[in-house]
């Protein structure tokens, strides 16, 4: 299968390399993935290191892991939407029943906590901002901070 690499170069993965990538993602053990993929080698550990060192294998692994992450892990926005739907009672439970008032209250509490946490983070970031005025010192041809001068120091 031809793939486009990082620098626009075409690379081709062999059937065994494709199998290796799939098995490696599945089990997390490169040596075991080499064996399962059908590579004939006397040293699966060394061959696994060699495969993992190939840019085309690394690129394909990274691509597939990113796809898995996007498919499996809910984003923060998805979680907020879910809590909002649960709070409003627009989703049903596994038996097709409406959420109880207690469940809707729990969802509202969870949603409020996240909103409060997000606001606290935003406030903290705002508090930690520093403004520095810079001036160009023409005589030395440098830019430096414009610091207030104490009249006592003069």
C-alpha cells in the first residue's frame, strides 16, 4: 500500500509490515508483533527494533494511533454536550427510560464543576499576565524593558 510520507515521498508497506503495525498496536509488544506478522527471523527482538526505526513504519504507526485516539477518546466538547443532554433529559438510559431527576441533577453538578473549573483556569491565566513595555535604546541599538525609575535612586 503506497502512503505519502512526511516529506511528500511515496513509501510502500509490505503486507508483513502492515500486519506488524496492526499487531503492534493490538498487543503493544514489538517482538510478539514480529512473530505474529510472519517475519522469518532468528532474532525477533532485533528485527522489531529495526522495523520500529524505519520512518515509514513510524509514520504509519503515528497515523493509526492518532486515528484510534480520535475514534476512542471523547473530546472535552463531547463530554460537555453529553452532560448538557443528560441534564436536559434529552437522552435515555440503556433501557430507553428518561433520566431520573437525581441523574439530571448529577449531570448538572458535573457540568457546573467543569464550567467553574474552566472559568477558574481562565481567571488564573488572566491574573498571571505580565505587561512589559519595551523601548529601543538608539545609542546602544538594543531593545530593553521600560522600567519605572524610583525618584529616590536618582
